[in-house]
C-alpha cells in the first residue's frame, strides 16, 4: 500500500511539474511560440493549451477532486501527449521530439494505474 502511494505521487508529481513548466513556457518563451508556428498551430491554441494544462494539473493533484473528474484529467493529458508526438512526427522533427511525449505518456499511464489501485483499496 505504501509503495503504491509513493509510486502514484511520484509519477503524478512528475506529470504535474512537467505540465506546469510547459504551460509557463507556452506563455513566456518566444522559442515555444515559434515552435507552435513550426507545427502549424494558431497562436491562440498555445494559450488555450497552457490554461488547460494548469487546470489539468490542479485536477490531478488536488485529492478532494472526484474520481470521475480525475479520469477526464488523465484522458486529456493522454490526448495531449499522443497529439504532441503526432504533430512532431508530421512536422519532420527529430526522433527525440516524437519520443519524449510518449515517454511522458508512459509516466501518465503509471500514475493512472496506481491511482486506480489506490481507489480500489478505498472501496
């Protein structure tokens, strides 16, 4: 049980830090703005995605949020990671740019797996 909690909070913390860092970069870093142009996305999408990431992190990290809402948070981040990998692949970016979102997808899946394990214990 204790091991499960540690794995859950470690993986969820990694996702949270990564998403907050990227959200901050989306609104403050001109290189990221250029990267969104390179990927073919409109400027407003970068801001929307930054806001969605902040909301998603809050959903995953606040324990009082209901399970069904957390499931939507996990689904949203899953879509973000898969879409990022596809966008980088289709733009001809380096393999590392395609693989990195998939690595974070695995971390997200581990977080979700241990979230589900911990929820089953509560029942």
